[in-house]
C-alpha cells in the first residue's frame, strides 16, 4: 500500500441497500476525512476524525456514519442508500502539521 | 463565516498563454492557503501552499501563487500553459485552529491547442 487507497473504485447500488466505502492509509496521519464531490457543489465534508477513536460531523453528515477504530482505516457507511447519495466520494488524510490534506483516488457511487 | 470564492467557474486559454486563476477568502487573520488540482477521474493533488513568510510561493508543475493580504486573495498563476494543465483547480483555506479546510467551488480550465 502506498498512500491512500479506497475501495471499491466504483459501485452501482440499489436504493435501500447498505454500503461501506473503505479507506486505508499507510502514512500514519492522525486526521482523516470523507468528502463527496458533486458537479457545481465542489467538495463537501461528510465526516472527519482528528485521531483514532474520535469522529465528528461535517457539513453533510445525514445518511452516513463513520468509525475510526485505528489510525489506518476510516470506513464510511451508508445505512440505507438513496439516489441523492449518488456522488464521487473522496477520502483524505492530514498529519496536522500545516493542515494540508492528501487525497485518495475516489469511489464513484451510483444509487438507483 | 469563513468562505472561499473562486469567481471563475470555467476558463479557456490557448496553449502557451499565461494563466491566472482567482481565489478570494473571507477571514479576519492570515489563514493557511492551498491550491489543489484535479485531473479528470482523479483525486486532488496539492499544487502549492502558503503558511507565512514570502507572499509569492512556488509549486509543482510550474505554478506559483501570490498572497495579497490587502485584497484577501491568493491567485494562482502560470506563465505558459500546457495542454496537460487542463483540469479542475480548487482553492482551499484553513482559517482556525482545527484541521478542516474550507473549499472553493473550483475553476475548470480548458486548454486550446
């Protein structure tokens, strides 16, 4: 593993189904983030975690949950997917020094 | 509330021409400032950042940006654009003692041959 990996790369999901997007990092960064990117709306923060064991809500948290059991993994779960959750999802990390964030390659999710 | 504005949604330039992408922020003190680039189908990559010191910062791929406190701006520049620079560009700000970034909505750059 080099940097940040996200899985799956893309997914088509039926509405009402549960889905977990995975994010794993090997940079030992304390902070991790989940964003969604939609045309014309830019990047919107869903949830974040400043350190293992803690999480916080971003600007669009409804319908999503996260956990941070360890430093490396930060899964994002859609408990019951809806079409409005169709988006590209990016995981990011930050060491905290300087606040710059590093991004994974993204997961393209389509909810039908 | 803190905010970041990228006034230009879409810009088209000819290859070899100069480029300036605008970014304005709203915050009382000096923030940490960033420019990211996103190529089609890819994640975001950091181009450059400003924390303090020299207000003209150099980044990767020949880009530079200038922080102007009086104008609350952090505009991105490149003297000669290459076709491979066609991408989405995002300005971001950290304006507080937390690890969250505030993002502009992005500027889409097209490059004509």
